[in-house]
């Protein structure tokens, strides 16, 4: 094929044609000519184009067809091509005869030829219009993409008389599409591994467009129409108003973090970066990138510790409001340590001088408190530790974290995860126990232990052990937040210890009260009986039978009174025994039994709808009423004793009142009885109030909020 000389070459356009089509036809055919038509237009008289000039001259639209910037052809009804325009010759470098004889088919790219022929034959067979894409070879051997379209022409009777076809150069479009597809694929891949999605929206209509990753982050089905409201519905209720304000200010741009609440109630943390779209459209006035934050990224926030501490404090109050037992707070704190440090379980150990360490509790999804029969494990103290051993610095309070590395039957410890590692001498004296413990932890997926101090009064008194899957150095911010949770757990341990001490003190106080009560009632009653009987004996010796009979009658009265007091004391020792009665029935029986034979009149009122109370509450209420009634009988000289128990919407309230002589609550000594009442109300998480003054009687009021679980 002849090559074009620089002097004769016309400027090529992007689609391979030339500005001067007659010039390029001459260049391609290799036979330039200067002949022109009568109207001044250049005649196509080169040998490659002459053979079809006769047909072209007879065509009424010959000039327009030859100047169309595309490849135009016609074909007979059965398919053979009978006309091609000039750009065919210019693009392919073939003569008109070669093209009309089917030479053009050899120009189709080999990978596209089968599909192209299938399209061509199917179109001819069906007699319908159609289109397809294929690559066509240019005169210089380069292939370019074309869009081929063919349309059938029918006569008035519906018979096919002609095919008209046109091929448009779409190579640049195909390249753009390929780049766009590659860009979209790259964007999808980047968004996938970076957990970042894209969002666009119109602030007025709320209509939007999301990337596939955004649908995944928000857990919406791709068929859902993306809107701003759909996005806000996924925002945590506590963050929703804040998110709405920030999105409404998107024109100023910005970066902020939110919590998303998923349909399964799980919470995701995301970061949004918003700005005005560079090319605003009807839908996308604003755009944003939404990134799902990993646990490690969340902890990079400078405010993470402060936020976490605040959330822990708020959650602690919530836990205590639902369950006043400090064990619930300890379970919550240990769960938080496991979640923060990727733990499979956690333990609480208390250090004892001379004995090593004692396991107080273990958490593996639920809390197990140590008991003498089950979980008490004592690790004997080993030989003195070297000065640079991690445990030495740990218990001196110099470091706040010791790493442990679990192995087959051993644990090594270090101040930093990259070492140096030391043998755990504290467990060395208990090798069988060590092997048993580590084997169990390894079986549950733990690889390391993270040990945090339990600090009380500035002294390390124990440690929290988190058996973790994490095998890396914790960053400072992670360590600090873990320490915040450890302080919460320490508080829970101390509350448990104080509660136990209070319970023991209450038992001692109750024993003292019972001893004093027995002394003041039974002992003195029996002493009175003895005195009366001795006086009766003396009267009989003097033949004073009337006096002896009076003394014996008095002794009998004292014996009966002492018997009643003995029975009352026995009931006091068994406060939980209701004998199948309800609280209302138990209170009625208590009032009848304790005032039998006394001048005191009990008045009992029960109000509200009876509901199930937490374990131990009914015992506490009955014991408080019993204690108040005992004080009234012994000290007040009252005529009436009123008891009112009322169930309100969310609490139970009790009022106790007598019309006795009263006392000064701020000046009189309050004995163990009042102290025990206050302790019982405190165990229920309630409020206690006593009102009294000399001459006006005594009134005691206490109430406690019934937990939601009991209400349900």
C-alpha cells in the first residue's frame, strides 16, 4: 500500500478521517488527480474510486453521502453490498471494487468477526434493523471501534427492497468507557478495603445517590432508593439531631463522627467528610465520604478517653439503677475490658502477702464469683523477683500493664510486647495449676494476657487479667482507656467488699440486738418469775396463803409474757419464713401475734396493685415493720400503731406511725434497731425518713423503686 508523502498529507481528525476528504482519497488510493466537476468540485477519478463514479453520479444525494463523516453503504435485499461512500475508501485504503466484492469483511478484527457475522446474518434473516459494535482495520493497520447500524427499506407491499447502513467511529468513546470502567472498578476496590463509601444528595429534595459500599455500610438493600432520610434513619437516635445539623451545613464542608444503629441493635462508628459538589447536578449538590471506623481508628480520637469515661460513668449509673448489686457492676466492667482488649475471658485476682494471689471472680460471658467450693484458686508466692522483673515494677505501681504470652504449660511476661520476656515466677510454684490454666485459655482462643492493676489507696492490691486474642503492643490511648475501665472494675470490687462487710456488720448488729432483746425481755421476765416464786415461798412459810396465791398468780402472768417474747424472738430469727403467706398476710399475722394481750391497737392499710418484688425485699419490709413495732411496744406507751403499705406506679412505699411519747431524733441515741432499718432500706436502694419528737409520737417512712424487670 503506497504511503503518504508529508507534503501531500492532510490533517487527520480523531476519528481517522481528514479535513480534505478528496485529498485523503487520493492519498489512500495512491492516484491523485486534479480533474474537477463543472461546479468546481473535485472529481474522484482515481482508479480505485472510478469504478463506482457512474453509480455515484446517478445517486440524487451523491454529494451529501460522500461527505458524511462516517462509513455509509447500501446492500441488496439478500445482503451483498452494492454501494459504499468515499470515507470507506479513505479509511480502509481499498478500492470500491474490493469493498463491493466483500473485501471489507477481512477488515473486521478477528475477535469481533464471529459476533459481527452473526449479527449481520440474523438481521438479514429477520429483516429488521439492528446495531452492533466491532473493530475495523484502518489503512495503516490500526484498529478502531465502530458502531454499525443497518435499516431495512420496504416497498408499499412490504417487500424488502434495500438495506441502508452506517458505521460511526466510537473508538474514543470506547476508550473513555474502558477508562471509566477501570476507574469504577478501582474505586469499588479501594472503597472495599478502606471501608469507605460515597454519598451525594440534594439538600432541598433529599434525593441522593450512594456507592455500593455505602449500601453495605448502612446495611440497606441496593434496591432501596437512596435519600437523606434513609441515611438519617440509620444514625443513632442520640446523634441524629447533630447529624442533621452537620449535613444541613454541608456547604461549609467539614469532618465529623457519628454512631449508626443497625437493625440488629449493633452500633457502628463512622466518619463523614462533606463538601459542595464540584459539578453540582439536580441530585448531587453535596457529596460526602462515609468511612466505617475500626476499633483501633476510634481510639485514635484525642477525645476518645474522655468520651469513653463519660459513657462508662453513664452506663454504670444505668447498671446500678437496674440492679443495685455491685456484682452487676463488676460483670459490666469485665465485659467492657474484654470488648476493648479483644478478650475471650477475664479474671480478678487479689494479692495476699505470704500466700500469693487469690482468684476473686472470673468472666467468660457471665460472671462467676469465687466460692470455697468452686472457684477459689490460690497461687502460692514464688521466690523473690528480680528488680527488673515486670511483676516487681507492676506491684510497685511503676507500670500499668504487663503483657503475658501463653504457651504449652507456661506463661511468660514482659513490660512491652517486643520483650524482653521473663518466666512467670509467681506461677512457677504451681506448675500443674499453671499448665491447667494455660491449656484452658489456649483452647478458648486466647494468645496473650493483658494484666491491669487494681489500685486502692495508691497501692496495687490485685490485678485484672484479660485473656486476649490480640498479639500486638497496645497504643497509649488504648492502655489509658483500658485503665479507665479497670478503675470501674476496682470500684465494683470495693463495693462488693464493703457490701459484704456491711452484711457481716448487720449480722453482728442483729445478734447484739437479739441478745439485748433477750436480756431485756426473757431474762428479766424469768428473773421476775423467780422473785415472785421466792416471795410466795416466804409467804407460805408464814402461813400467808393469800399473799402466796397473789405472788404465784403474778409469776404465772410473767411466765406467759416471757413465752410470748420467746415466740416473738423466734420469729425474728426466721424473717424469711412466710409459711406460704403473701406479704400482706404475713404483716397481718405479725401485728396480731405481737400485740396479743397488749393494750396497743394495730391499724393496717394495704393500697395499690400487688406486684412481685425483688428477692429479699418482702423479708426486709416485714423485718422493718417488726422492729418498729417492737420499739413501740417497749418504749412508746402508745395506744395505736398504724401500718400503711402502698404500691405506686414505680415504687413500694411504707408508712409506720404511733401516737406514743416519741423521742428526739437528733439528740437521742439511736440503737441498733434504727441502724438495721436504714441498712435494709439501703439494700433495696430506697429512701428512709424518721420523724419524732417528745410527746407527738414517731413516724417512719421508707420507699424503694421497683426495678423494671420486676414490673414486667
